[in-house]
């Protein structure tokens, strides 16, 4: 069984009651996020804070309309279902990751939130057969599209970006979601998870060819597993992350590359020469991962380096210790 595939419900398997419940919880979460943004911006950008406060109020009204529709059709008891329970459903970044990055990062998040919500309501409307519910979901999709346009006004007011720049930013975001995120996850998995078996084999046997074969098998196997897991976990229709084939390919290839990077040096017959080169490659891989996180994921470089390099060093040390024993 591939890890992570069966742990969440597919959106296509949700009942109409569960779709309404999911919409209710999502509106509640988004209203809370907008109020947090408003509070964060109130001192330096009071006008923008008011916009976010109004958007939070609008999300509350959406939630009330959804609750009324649920009460009308299904009664008072609303099923507990949230974003994290649904495979492929769009996720929100934790507010604490965004709120300290300034108004440009916050308005980017606001645009993304409204775009995701708009796509969800369009999909949800297609899944319901009740005319009243379908109309409500369609109205909410239109309202979220209006919010997206309203979020765009923040760009014009505070940044002055034109349509071409906005389109370029949207294309960049799609590139990150489809290629960079799954590729980075694969590179991290391949670079770190294969360290222990490769170096344990190296120090246990001191046979470079055997070590290479173990590294090759671990890298290719991990690449296949990660590729299928990424492709099967999210069809991209609701999350907007793009084609599952592209994401699976990016994740699988980068996982294999991450492991092969420090397996290939063991084609060198001399054990210590191969091991020294492999350790240098590991060092380069880990710092490259930290740089990619900084460039594309906006993770502070020192924090990314500490997490990746420290984690990799611990796995490397474990492999050497096990192999030497």
C-alpha cells in the first residue's frame, strides 16, 4: 500500500451534505484568516485592514447561508469535515508563516484564497442535483470571484502592478505548485532518506560496487514510490496544483536524482575516495535544498539550512554508526 493515498476522502466521493459541511468549515476558517490579516495590517495600512475586515464579514454571511441551506435539507447536525480530511482539497498556509512577510505576501495569499474558493464552489455546484443548493453554490462562486477582483485592487493601490505582471505572478505560482513543490519534496526525500542505507552498506561492507547497487535500488525504488504517491494523492482539480502526471513525474525523478547523487560516487573502486566524494555531494545536495526553499517557498535561509542540513547530518550519522557496528 502506498503511504498517504487512502488516508483522506476523495472529493468525488463526498455526499451533498458533506460538500455543504466542507464549505461551512472552509468559510469559517477563511473568515478567521482575514481577520488575522486585518489585525496585522491595521497600524500601517488601515484602509487595507478595513478591506480584509469586510471580506471576513462576507465570509461569515456565506457561512450563514450555507448553514441555513444545510438546516433546510439535512437538519441541525453538521458533519465534521475539514480541508485536511479531503484528498486534493486546497490548503491554507498557517497564518504565522505569512503575517510577518509584509503586505505584498498577504495580498498574494488573499488572491490565492479567493481563486481557490471560486474553483471549489464551481466544482461543488456541478456535484449537486438540488436546484436550490446548486443556485446557492453558483452564487457563492460568483461572490468569491468578486472577492478576487477586490483583492486585485490591493495590488493596484499599494503596489501598482499591471495586468501583465499579475499574469506573470499567477503563472509563476502555478509553476511552483506543479513542478517546484513536488520536485522539492522528492529531492528532500531522495537526498535524506537514502543516506542511511547507502552509508550503512558502505561502512558495513566497504565494497563500492555493492554500495552502488544498494544506492541504485533505494533511489529508483523511492522515486517510483514518491511518484505514484504524488500522482495518486491529488488529481489537481480542486487544489489547482496542476496535472497529477506532471507532479508525479517531478516528484519521482527528483527523488531518484537525490538518492543517485551520493550513490554514483561508489562506481569509483577505491572505498575512501568514493566515500569522500559522496559526502561532498551530500553537503552540496542539502545546501541546494535549502536554497530552493529560500527562493521558491520563501523559507528563511538559515531556518531552511538548519532543518535540512541538521536532519541530513543526523541520518548520515545514523547510517555510518549502524554500518560501522
